[in-house]
DNA sequence: GTTAGCACTCAATTGAGAAGAGTGCTAATG
DNA sequence: CATTAGCACTCTTCTCAATTGAGTGCTAAC
């Protein structure tokens, strides 16, 4: 357990370091208006904090730098989110005031505004389809053996995927099928579509239609969940303005990761609800061991739809980013729910 | 007009510089197997080439570096495309052998493989819709005032956009309308859809349907061409491996541009058919004045569908990239045409 | 418990010298 | 007369040592 003074000093050091990116010395802390101790006293406390693992020294004659453990303590106990600046709120408003025609636009805009307001990199995972329900299903035939399956969800989201029609299947049968699907499946949440397909429909189907197995396959294929959720990335180049990545090689390692969307969605995979902060080596991916990732989920009717996140150096403005993500995730939720009506 | 020997020396210097990124001295040229002149002779020629504007000297006691004019001459008269390496052909094959379900997949894959094979940044502009024709049109109603328009092209490409239904329009009328559209418009190239809509359909429509103007608006809105073609970017981080951009600030300027897809499509706007090379300051955009952009269009039945391009430093492997773009643009054309059938 | 004082450490900066790469010019050469 | 050897000269880059300065840790005094 840290004393009040230790907390105060740790806060001061983290805040200072976040601002300046330079190791913080005892003198500069002691000079702060709200501090009334001499550098020597601060030094003693700093030595203690270092022994406890909250601070580190790049080398003996430098100031102190927060360790990962230090940041963790700061995030858990010291930081004051402090809300979103008025200016930022205004910019978000005006950004979302634009006419957005597709669902994806909301997400894309959110990603852009996040990176602009923070000067970090923003990563946003689009809503996954299975959280919604089926509104309309249709097959459009292109030629003898191929068609496009079109799925519209209750939220107006449209998915489409090409389908191969097996040899010898009657178009007639397929159409019958699609009609039946629209009767039975509309309103069913995607999460349950598959089971309903098998339990309620398969049996009935077998009576009317030849080779129903194959047709079922086609349907399952077209209703299958998309593999990877869409990833929206914005402000990747902002990484380059961080002094810790002025070394091009380090920067390249990170940007390489950012280009692989599959890796990015992995990064988010373990995100629970609410706001989560992963600091430095808490991230399993080695390339971003010097980064922190803050994520928030946006929800609709209590159900998690997707995730928005900010990636920056461990020396990140935690308070600001946390407030912002909190605010924006709720904003997105509101926008989504409007869409919903 | 350059003498044969000058051409040879210019070629040697450009080739050397592309390989090494270091100013090329007279000695290193003279040591090449196919050169039988002393350094002094080379120096004389180099001085001449510099006076003519083909070479530059970073400082008096350094070797020579090609100027933009030098690269231009090299690209126009000296470079030998030399075809695509067998290894590369194999990798392209295996990459395209993957099952690609959407049209966008082809383009996305092309972008990825391009950046991987060249270690530069690849930019690919997706095919624009208006080059295809209408296969199927449909409105799916979501609630009283909104619907989703779904457009399927003959190539299996699906577009969808939300539509607002004006107050007081009969669903019935809308449906009639859609049926009529499907009768009249299927097979019509998008480029002509608008005019057909007005000339053949508007008049007939007016007879059957109330408030036809408004409905026509809805339809036009839903059939309107997408504003900006999709941009696929790959290997942006490769810029960081170029020695000329080891300075983070320079790199950031470029990456910032790459993040703005609208700017990217502008970049391509002036691309004519065939292969085009824009060297250094020939690019109007200032941030990429130290880059070269090579573009190629891919066509279907003689009609340009889209553009693939490579952005790299002016010190780029022009021969290799030109061959590769040429090869790949034809490959894409073939893939697209298969899709077409 | 706090602080002034001081010796000590180590990175960063500076400057001088040496090394090296390459040039331009001149004069010799085949 | 084109080519080339020779040489002085230029300019960058590297290295090394000295200096500077920020910051610490410890001790002794308050």
C-alpha cells in the first residue's frame, strides 16, 4: 500500500512523463506548485517507489520513468478520467451530424474522429452480424451454377455472398425453399438461425423437396457467419509522431502489425465489456510491447455489438483516452439504436 | 541526343543507385565487367551528363545521383522490363488459386501480392460499377420510412444503399415500380440506366402511378453511382524500409497521404490506359515529390475497369515493377472475365 | 522526518583530427 | 584527339577525448 505522498509523487511523475516523454527528475517535481518538499525528499520516495517496482531508471544518472507496473497502478488508482473536453464534444457532434447512409459509415467515422482527437491510432471492430436478426433472405441467380445470396438484417445491414448451385438442383425447388425460409426465419436472431434451420425446417423440407440435404448446405453456406469482423483502422501514421518510435525499425514493426487485420482482431478477442486497458507487456503480441491498448465495447440493449480501441505508446494520455472511449462508445450505441427504429 | 556511351553510363549509374541507394562514383562504374574505360573517362562523361541535367551531385566530393530528368530518360529509353521472375509468377498463381468469393477479393489479393513482391506500397482502385450492367434490382423495406435498395450486377457484384421512403407513398406503388424496373432495366449497362429511366420508363410510369416524380427520385438515388471507387492499400509500412525515408518526418508525410483514400484516388485520376510512370515532381502532390508512381489499368473487353499502382521512392526498380504491373493487370483482366461468364 | 551539501555517474554534446571516397584538372600517352 | 595516369583538393564521416549538465545517492545537519 502506497502512502498518500507516494501516490502523489507517482501521479506527478506519470503525468510529467506523459507530457514530456523525458525521464522525470526530482527537482522538476519539487518545483511544482502543489509540492512542498525538497528534491532530496522526493528522491528518497522515488528510490522507494523504484524498489517497489513502480518506477525505472534508464541509467543511473537519469530521472525516473514509470514501469508497466507503475502505469498499471496509475490507471487503476490514480488517474482521473475528467470527462471529454467541450471542444472535442463539438467536433464529435459535427462529425456525426454528417449524413451516414451505411452502418459502416458510423464505424468508419468513429474511427477517424478517434484518431484525430487523440493523435493515436484507432482500431474499430465493426458489429458482428450474429447479434442481429434476419429481415430478408434472397437468392439472385446469375447463371446456371451461381447465384448471390442476399441477407438483410433488421438493422438494415446487408450481407451478400456468392453461392454455387450444385449440379441438377431445380431452380424451382430453390425458390420454394427461399420462400419457406422467409416465412420461418424472419425475426430469428442469427445466433439461433442455424439451429432453427435444422430443427424446424429440415424435416418439413424433406417432404416437399428433392435432395434437400444439398440445398440445406447451400443455405447454411450462405447464412454462415462472416469469418472476420471488419476492422477499421485510422491514424496509423500517428505512431510516427511519438518520440519513442522515432526509430524507423521500431515503427515499422508496429505498422506491420497494423496492416494485418487478422492480427488486429485477435488483439481484441479477449476484450470483455466495459473499458479495458492493456499496458505494455500485458499485450501478448510482442511487436506492441511498448504500446498500450485501451478498448471499449459498444452495446445495444445490453448486448455487445463491437469494440472501439486506441493504440498508443505506454506513455499515453490514459485519462483523456478513457473518457473519450467511454463517451464515444455510448454515442455509437445511441446512433445504432436510432438506426434500429 | 546522348551518345551510346553516355546512355550506357547513365544506365549503369541508375541501376547502381537503385540497388545501393548510395551516390555512384566513377571508379565503381569503371570496375564493371562490361565497361572498359578508366575512371577518368567516366568522370568526363559524368560531368557532361550533369551539365545536361541527367545527373546530380549531393556535394562536390560525392558520386552522382540520377536527377528526375535522368530517371525519366532511363524509363523512356533505357530500361528493359525483362519480364516477371518465375518465382514471382508462381507466387501470384498460388495467391490467386485461393477461393475468392467476392469481386473485391480479387482486387484485395492483387494489392497484397503486389506489395509483397515489390516491397513497395501498392494502391489498387476497384472497378467502378458503371462499367457493368444491371442484373437485379430490389427494395427491401425495413420499416415505414426506410428501405434498402439492393442492386446486383451481371458480374455478381452487389451494391446496397439505404433509401428513405417519402411520406405518403404507397408501398404498393413502389412494388409495381420495382417490377417494372426489373422488366425494363435488366441488362442495361449502368452507364445508360439513368437515361433509360427517364426516356422509356418515366412516361409509362406516370400513367399508372401517383406522385411518380418522387418515386423516380428514390430510384435515382438508389441507382446513383457510388461516389468514390474503393481504394485498396497494401504495404504502406514498406515505405519505412526505404533508406530515403529513414527520417521519420518524411515518412510521416507520405503515410499521412496514404491514409486519405480520397487523395489517393485523385492521384490516379489522370491515369490513361496502359502503363504510366510519374517520377518525383511529376506528381502534383507535394508530399510524394520524392516518390515515383507507376500505374496500369486493367480492362475487360477493351474497357478500362480500374487501376493498379505501385508507389515507391524515385529510386525504384522500374523494370521489375513495370513488368509486374503489366503482367498482373492482364491477370486480373483474365480473372474478371472468368467471373463474367 | 526533512533537507542542504557534495561527490559521483553517465549520457549527450562538442571539437579536432584522421580517414576515405570522389572529384576536377593537367599533362602525358598511344 | 580521345583516353588516361597522377595529384591536389573538397567534403563527409568516423573516432576519440574532453567537457558539460542533469540527476542521483549518501551523509550529516536541522
